[in-house]
């Protein structure tokens, strides 16, 4: 397996398994003299860690991060930054019954066929446990953005749909995302989701979700034509998150039903500055940022680990039924919100450094 790294100038490589002794990452390309402490990273990890509400897995992991290299006297040195988080609440025995069975919806079958071996304890490398290190890398990306960007970039995420239940966008309030366990910008939707997920969990099933990540005050000019498009990198970043099955930018698939005269994002001079009158393109044209908010949405499928019996086969070719025991999210999309924010930060940090290398004279 060679595809453990993401990014170009700002690049991180993750390692570790869900039920191994630890997970970690190595981050390259961080400029020197940026103030950085473990506390700077921990505040982002605390948003993602499990067991914070009854709507997420009850695995108790403090996700306490340690900096092993690349920081001296509270500042980055310009060398590789190595981070580690020790796993503390593994219950590998929960997976003993399925060690020879392929769980439907999981990577069990494909890993076995590709590598001839798999870690059945929570999925090993395919587990969403890996995303903790993406969030850690994203925390450092935020530090690069704040120190190198010429604008005050702000990255925020919200959950906008669980199962068939969408938010009312007229009720959108970013502050509300910090007041409920779903990162919902709509207080009314959060209340409905609580009832819905309680019923889903009791039935032994799960639900999918749509997450929206918005970056505001992004400078014009990030991204490159053809193969360095920032929207291409954002799509890759979000699609690489566990259980993501679709990504859209701006109006996304809805743009198909929009007439061309309404979809072209017309321009005018407002207060002496060029401005777009709409933002159907989601802040990106030709792979380059326009200065309008970058808007990315991604769809997370229902959690595959459920208590309802599922038809499958085992590694010996026999037909079986699988019940996945253990502690699992009824909607894995809830904890994907801070992961999406982190991946947005990593892409923006990378492109800011690339912009400075080529165009910032």
C-alpha cells in the first residue's frame, strides 16, 4: 500500500490501524517559525473524537496528541512534524465472530482479495479511526493559512441532511452548529434528527448524511489550470474520507436544471470592486478561486456496521449472515464534519504555498 499521503507542498502521510497500539502522521512542507503546540492541535481533535453524544460510537478515546518532531521551543523548525495518538479503548474481541466473514458495505472483501490478508479488528487501515490524523494535519494547515494567507480565511462545516430529512436553509445560523450534537445550522432540524436517529438505532439500522463545508474570504488566484485545479483537489480530498460516495461544488448536480442565463454568475463593479452577483460555481472558475466563498458538499453513506443480520459470504466460500457487534455510529456523517473542515484546510494550505512559490513576488 503506497497511497498513504495527500498534498504537494503541504503533504501529510498517515499510518496506523483502528485496533493497533497507535495512529499517527508525518507532515512535510510546514514553513519554519510558526508557533505550534499540542494544545493548538487538540482543540480540533476534540471536535472529532468519539463518545461525545449518544448519536456517535461510544468508544472512549481521548485522542490526546503528542508532537514527536519538527517543533522546538514552541515553533516549527521547517522539518518534518511527526504526531502520534495512542489507542486506548480497543475491544478487538467484539470482532472475533466475523474474522472469517466479509461484512457487507465494508472493505473486508476487497482488502482480502487485493492483499491476501486483512485486519478484521474494526477494519484496520480502512477504519474511520484514521481520520483523527487528518484532523491533526488540518490543525497545522490552519496555522499555515493564518500565517501565510493575505485574507482572513474562515472554514466552517455543517451537517445539512440526515437520511431523508434536510435542513431549512432559511433557518441557517452558523452559531447553532456549536450548540447541538449534529453540527446542524438549523435548530429545528437538529430536534427532528434526534428523534429520527433514536428510531434508526433502535431498529438496528443506520442513516447517511450530507455535509457542507464553506470557506470564506479566500483570496483570488489559488489553484492552477488543467491538472492542478483546486476543485479537483477538493473533490479528491473529500472523496478520500471514509464512506463518502459523492462530492459536489457550488450548485453541483442541481446546476443541470438551472437555465444558462441563471447559472453564469454575472459580474458588476460594487463599491469600486469586481463582484459576482451569484455563486453557482462555488467560488471556483477554471480551477482557480474567484474570491467568492468556496462551497463543497459530500454525501456519506449509512454506517455499514449494523446489528441487523446481513447476507454475505465468508473467506471459505460459504454463504453466511453477518451481525456486526461493537460500538458504532448510527450516522457516521456526524463526525465527518470536522474531518471535512480539516481536508478543506489542508487543500487551501497546500495551494497557498503553491501560489506563493509561483506567483507571489
